[in-house]
């Protein structure tokens, strides 16, 4: 909090953007949420992801990876961006080993994770596997293979704008006596204006708020530029432009998670909670097209997993013990495929440049 207050007081206009605030709150080396040596995912953390709920999620992606590399004669290279604690990578590589020891000898797994704390966890967890660790996309060599991300883009900083009587204004953050508050200011950031013109032509209703994902754009551009040939699998929360301006989202989608509780005011518990927002799906597709990618399909996650044969993983058994390994595995499979499951909240976007 101290650095944020100092940044506000030292700024020309006495305010900072939401982008600056989120960057401090999540990624500051001293107190940023992702930089802290604490558990963030699972029962004792602040939120769940599909990859930590069950190994099956990583297993089925591993099988899809093998299918894609064979079908399109791609190198056996897998690039995970925003790889977190390494749970997904561990279960993915365990499945590769189970299916083919020879393939495990050939595979190159590239892990990109900004948090130094998480990278250290990965190195401890993945020491017996062929994994290359990177802090940033810029460090990656040219890419040939399959690129995968799960809840990476929603954790990148965003600006926030609001339509007010026909004029788009930026929502910024001020400070008084150590407390943070919002202000509306005349929109002067040319990058936001460019984004509005290039990626969001829909009419934004009066008093409607919208996140502007400039970091997502810059990160994806850098990623797409590196891909010579390959498939990109993006899994995240998100909506189309038309859905983002639906009245149900008039306050925007920016939110926090603390101890599995949803917090709409992210100006509290700075550095203590995860901050997320819903991704602009149309923008990702438009960006990809600029780099010669075509969209293979956009799925709901449960449709994607169903198409990959998740239900075939169910095991028939007569054990009535609900805590048996088989029972737990079957419940985990069903939890990923039901309409009201965690999968209903996510889209899966498949892009290809082949």
C-alpha cells in the first residue's frame, strides 16, 4: 500500500490508473500478491482452478497435445504461459510418461511464470522432467508447437473506462489520508483510444464500465510474433464484445478473490487477494488474425472436455466407499463436465497457424 500511496502523491494529477494499481497489487516484488511466498490456489488459498481440482484436466490436455502434434506434424514442444505453481505441468508430464516413455524423452516443456516464488516451486516439483523455465515471454526462443494458457490473461492489469453522457472517461484512483477512492477523468490515454477504435466498435451504454486490456494486447502480440507454426489454446473467463456491454455487466467485471470470497471492491486488502476480470474474446481473435492465425473454434470448457472424451475416463466400479480413489476420480470428472460446474465459467479458444 505504501508504494501505491507514494505513486499517487508523486503523480502529476494526483491519481493513478487501475492498470498501475493492479500491477502494484499483484506483481510488486515486495508485497504483490503473486510475489508472496504463500499458498494461493486450492482449499487453503483464495481460489480454485481446473488444473488443481483434478489431475484429469492436465491428462486430457496431454492427450490432445499428442493428437495435435501427430495430426499436424508439429515438434513435440509444449509452451505453458502463466504456469503458476507447476501443478498442471506435473500432471501433464506424468501422463506423457504413462502413455509413452519415448515421447517423454523427446518432449520440450517451456514454462513461463512471472512470479519468482512460483518458479522456485516449479523447479522443486518438476526437477525430474525436461522443463525450461522463463520469467517472461520475451525470453522464449521462436515457437514451434502447442502454446497453452489457463487463467493467464485475466490476471494481467487493465485500465477501466466509463461512458458518461456520450463521453468515455477513465476511472482512476486517488488517495486521501491513506485511503483510496475512485475518480472519473477526461480520457487522454491515446492507447486506450486506439484500443476502442480498433477492437471495441460496439456502442457502450451510458454509465457502463469496461476494462481495457492493453497488457493483454501487448503480451499476445509478443507471443504471436514468436510463433512460426503452431496451435494456441487459451482457457479463461471471457465474453464477446456484445456480451461485455450487456446490462448485467454495467459495473464491469473487475473483482477480487480472498479466501474464496468474491470482493467487488479491489481497493481493499491490497496485495492480499487475487484480482481478475473477464477477457475480451473478440480482441484475441482479431489480434490472432493480424498474425495469420485462424480461429479453429470457441468452446465452453465443458464442451471442449466432452469433445476430447472426458466421459470415457469414468470408471465402472462396485465400491460404495465415496472416499475411494475411483469414486473421487469419477466425481472430479463429473465436476468438470456439468453445466453448473467450474467449466461453465470458462471459454476455450483454439487458434492455429499451420
